[in-house]
C-alpha cells in the first residue's frame, strides 16, 4: 500500500500528454453538500441534490431490463458493458459496471503499453529478449500493484484507480473465461489533512483500516480470503484522495464486498497492531528515499508558502508516527480513530464495482452493503482557497541537486492555477503535445543536433503533487549530455524561445483537432478526449509560462561539492542561487525567436484505411510458418477474433557475435542505442499517429517491435530497416551515446533488486556477461573503429525470425522478411545460433552469495532464493483480452524457439492431473537434504550493518563486487566467494526447452 501515487509514469515517448491518472470523473462525483448538512436532511436545495425518484414507467422499464444502463454516461460504441450511476441515502456515490454480456462478445482492444516500459528494460531471466537501453532520465516508478507499463514509471487518485478497473478488464480470469470481479473506493481525503504534529497520519490510517473489522475481526482475514480465491488488493494515499481496491473470482464477489466494506463501516484498528504497521509505513519510506522523482517533489513542496499543506511530509515514518509521538505523550491510537471518524464519512466517498451480475443485482448489493457506512455530516475538507502556493521568491530560483542516479537533468517548472476545472479543454495537454514533440522544428530536435540533450518530457503528470485543488504544475524535464550540462542555461533559453513562439502564434485549432483524433480514446470518462476548444483558456495558460516565473532544478553529480544544504526527510543534497543576471536580464527583455523552431509538419503516417482485410490463408488457432529460407522464416496469424484494423510485427535478427565477449555485448548495445537515436526524429511522426516501435538489444540478437493501425505500419517498418541498412554515426554521436550508456549501466547496478538478478544470472547462466562485466569493459573505453567493425560483422551473417499477427494477409506478411533480406544483403548463418544460455547444474546443497549494494545511500536489502528443479509449470489460466496479449504469448514461443503455441492448454491439462499429495511430495523433495538452493543477498548500507561512512551514492567507478561473509543464521550454507571459480567446477545442463 503506497503512500501516494505521486510517482510519475512517463510513456515510452518523450511526451507526457496524459498518463491516464488522476482524471476528473465527472459522472461519478458526489454533489456538494452545504457545511454541516447531512444527506437527506431538510434545507433549501436538499431535494435537488439527491437523485429523483423514478417514475412507475421507469421502474417497469428497469424491471424488464435488469442491466439497463444510464444513457447519460457516454461510452465507446464497442464497449459491451453497462453502467449505472447512483447515490445512496448516506451520500455515498456509486458507479456500477455490469460485464454480463462479455461472455458472448469480443473482448475490446485496448491500447496496451509496451511490457518493457521501465528505464532500462534490463531483465536477466532466460526467456527475456531485453537489453540495456539508455534510460534518458526515466525512473521505474511502478507502484506495488502495477504490472509495469509501461511500461514505466516508472508517477494517482481515486478516479484513475476506478478507471483502471474499467479499462484493465484483461486482468486475471479463471477457468479460461471468467474474469475477476473488482471494486474500488475513493475517500476524498488525503495527506493534505495530516495534522501538523503527526506527518503521515493519513497514509498510516490507510494501512490500519485493514487490520480487521467488528464483523470480521481476523487481522489478516480479508487478505487471506482474497488469496484463497484468486484475488488481490491494494491502496494508496494521495494529497486529497485515498483509494482502496480489490479483485476476486466472481462467485466470491459479494462476500468480498461485505468483508471489504466493513473496513469503512467499523474497522477495529487494534492498538496492538500499531507498532507493526508503523514498521510497514517506515519500510515504504525507506524504499521511496532512493528515488530522484520523490526527492524532487519533496524539495519543491518545501518551497510552498508557509501554511500550505504541500510543505508537509506525507510519507510518514517511524520517527513521525512512533518516536516523536512517544516523546510528546501523543496517543496515536486515539488520534487515528479521531481522524477516521472525522474524515472517513460516506458523503466523502465514491465506489465503483464491476462484475458479471446485472446492474439491478449490483445495485441491490451496493445499497445493502455500503449504506451502512456512517455519514458524519461534516463539511468536506477544502483547500481551494490556498491558491498560488509557489508565488514566492524561493521558487523562482536555480536549485542544484545531487541525484541518486548518475544523470544530468534540467527541470523547468511553473506553478499555475488549478486546471482540473478545464478538463474538457485540457490546455496542459495541448501545450505538452507541442513542447514534447520530437520531429523537425521541435525543441528536442534542435538540442539533439547540438548534442546537448537526449530526451525531453513535458506536461503535467496529474498526480496529487502536480495537480490538486490549489495549483497545477507544468514542467519540462530535459535529459542532458555532459556538454548539455555545461550549457544548461542555453538549453533553458531554447525552451523559452519555443514557448514564446507558441505565445505569439496563439492556439491553433487544427493542431487541437489532430490531438483529438489520435489520442487514446476513453469515451466513458473523456479523460483523453479534447471535448471543447477554447483558445482563450489555452492562451491564458501559455502566457503564464514565462521565464521569470519558472523554477529551475539542475540534477547532476557534478554539483556535489556545491551542495551544502540537506532536505530533512530524504536527505537530498542541494544548493540554491539566483538565476544568473545576464540570463535573467535577457529573459526579462523581448528576446529573439529561434528560426529553427516551428510547429509540427504534416504527418504522412496517419492511417485512413480502417477496413478489415479478406483472408488469403486458412484460419488457424495458432501462428503458422508461411515462409522459411536459409535466411530466416516468418510466422503468421490473421486476426479473426478481435477484428480490429491493427497489427503487430516482431522480428528477431539473431547473431552469434553478440555473446562472444563483454566487449561485443557493449558494442551491440551501443549500436542499438545509436540506431534508436538516429530513428528518433524521422519515426516520431509515426508515434504521434499511434504507430509504435521499439528496438531492443536482446541477448542473442536485435529485436524489432512494431504495432498500430496496419494501413501505414509497413512504412514504419521499412523506415527502421532502411536506417539499419544505411547505419552510420559521427564521432560526436558515438561519444554522447557511450557516455550516456555508462550512466545507464551505473543506474541499473545501484538498484538492489537488479543487482540481485545480475548476480543470480552470473552464477547460473553459462557464458552470459553480467552488467558488472559490461560496465567494467565500457569504462575501459571503446573506439569508433571497433563499433564500425562490429556492425559490419553483425549485418553480414544473420538468421531472421519474425511474427506478423493482425490485419495483414499472408502475402503482405512474407514481404516483411523479403524486405529485410533485400535491404541488408546478409548471408545465412553457417551454424544455428542458440537463443538460450545453458544453465549450470547446482550441487545438492544450499548455496549463499552475499554482496554489498552499490548504492551507499540505499538502506534497502534484497533477498532471492532460487530452487533448481527439473521443471516448472506456470499457471496462466486466462483468455487473451486483447490482441497484444495473444501476440506476447506467441512471440515468446518464437523467441525461445520452442513453438509450442498451445502451451497454455497443455499446462492446464497437466495441472488438472496433479493431486494435492503430488504437489506436497514434489515440494518436500525439493526442500529436503538433496535440494539445490541458491540464496542471493544484497545488503544495504546503514549503521545496523556496521557502516559508519554512509554517503548519498557511490558516484565513482564500480569495478568489482564486495562479497560479505554469511551471518550466523546462514552458517550451514556453502558460501560463494568467487563466482567464476565456483562455476568452473560445475557441469552444464542441456538447453532447456519444453516442446511437448
């Protein structure tokens, strides 16, 4: 349960148009109540605030159609669900979603984000096709309940939580077809309401309400009930909202609803659980500390006016919730109950439920269960009068900050009036779309040509920190090169020149209409649609984005010696200074525009043909190989299930050169990153037109992924292959990319969970080069001649394997492979190249490898226990809910060259033959004396570990791991002190493939 959804989750492109978080759900908002007025009580206007009684005719109509939805709620024509909005007598507002017709309908196609949306796409498991890509200042901002997407981030409120329940129907299903039922509840109260003397109390209460209820007193009863019936739950606290949600198998949904609702009706919040749960909150705080995004938010929040709640410490920790209250004799148990009684009131709450029952059934359940939540009649907390919190001299300065990661980054931020009321116009979306554009004439295009920047992100993440009832933040973050860091004022000036150009031109309706057409549509909430065009609102926001009202934050390890201030809670080192006078004087004048900056040009990738193609191949349930030559092969499957004008193209260009040495791996990843850099500008128009691509430096080859509307998809694929065929680079680009790759490797290695995977992989997988190996080799230096030679060798001999799935014919699908062979002119591989690593055969004992984390500022530790067994069966009893899921499964079979496309059916059949005794016997056999177990411990820094010199980060070179001796608890394990020598003594297992 996270402290606030304040992390920003940037999409794979450099534009944050809308992260689909924290949107105003107007159809689900409760009517405002007068101060002190109870719902249903007398008083002027009280009747108007409550739903009117239905007429007899309406009642007959609903009885005849038990899932008759609310016609006022706009939804997609392809959405088979039914919706109904109601308000209970206690003031709680509910949105009911009946999915009853889904069994007979085609699952709706949702735009799935790339699975690998985190900063580096580094994964050490055998079957993954990912490599190290430059992070470009993105962090992995995944919440505990997030599946990654992002990929990531990689930074939400009640409405988004509810929206996700509606959108992510593809979440687990049981028995092949059954979806899980789900519910979410938002309390319109968050960390802004924290008492001054108890920072983090709202977050702490979010934890404590789950510790049993009067009706169901078992402290862990709800989690156990969900786990037993295939469900899960989570919660989060934001500035002005707290959100709870769960899912479970449908037949247990009503009981789960009742158990869950009791936390809001009569939670026990037992006194004995307080200390334990404080430790859980403190653990989340410790996990949050090594995040540069969290640190920046806390630092900026401290710049708010005195008395504004943004200056508070929202996370809470052991100091604020345990030690300080004890010193002041504060009874935190009593304060918790007072906070709950004051703020957890029905008229502050929205609930969304989704299941296969009819709307009438769901309405009956919701009224029966949730009407019991008390309403205290108190006025809803309102902070709307605390406007312009950042209109202070402290905000309009330059802050130099020492980051956790090795990165140069310039963030420019403005504090604006709250923009939530303009959700139909979305002025920040309009501006961010232009600022974040990467095509010709854009800020990023200009900065890349100067070798000053690698990426740019602009917009409002719509988290509680960036958008609430008191202000909105508009920020532009530029990932700088080393040279860009030296010219950061010039970089800021280019940004200001672009904004001035936009201000002079004024809003352009044609651009607004383009965004309307090509943004991801959500008809139910309208969070992605620009429903109204009001140029005066857009112009008003634009005119506030002036240089002298901006806050500048420069992140760089190079600033460490200049940063003598320390933020209290996260320990961020920083300094503050006035903007350089020469630049502030220039920005106060009518400075010249930059003629290289202009609006986006016409987009040739916009699809106009959305027809479904006639099939020219017999329908098949699984992909079939339609073309096979010495150069490669193509697998093909026509989409006749989802029936949408989209397609997925994936190709794997396999080469034995990559894994020959650590140097080869580094050269390959440098090559792929330069290729991505070369594609960034010419391919950006395709991205705007919802054609997505990704290049991945896989372990055994280059992976090319392309997806989107099929009409213009071949143009994008051909562009990628053309760039690959004509690959070239300048020494300046080479230097820029290799320097950034060093930072990327470093930023990967300072994460304990990634280091643990890297060490495990280094022990288990024969011939695999670890991230530490690659970092060492890169730090020794590379030469342009080496890269040119490697690329020539890579392109000379290949085996190419592809999958085309969706709205293409078989003839068109063959053309993709033919185009690759024609353009690259490569020779076939003389021998087959394995696409897996062989795994070492561990001895029959419990092994331990214990190392120190590489981030001196990180107190978090990581423990992984690996059991080597003969085979594992993954339970994946779920029907594909959109085309991307089906493609992912099929592509995994091709990437691993196993081709068992009906693996799921075989696994389900095998599982049905397994008895409980079989499972117990199997488990005991692998836990006994003959077990093969490997424990990986990555130990954090801290006084409790005997570390006296705890620094912010290890900003030097990482040349070797520090191995630690086992603790007394692990004295019976076999200790690994030298990984290379240890693995040399072990036998290798055969290549592991399950082919039948």
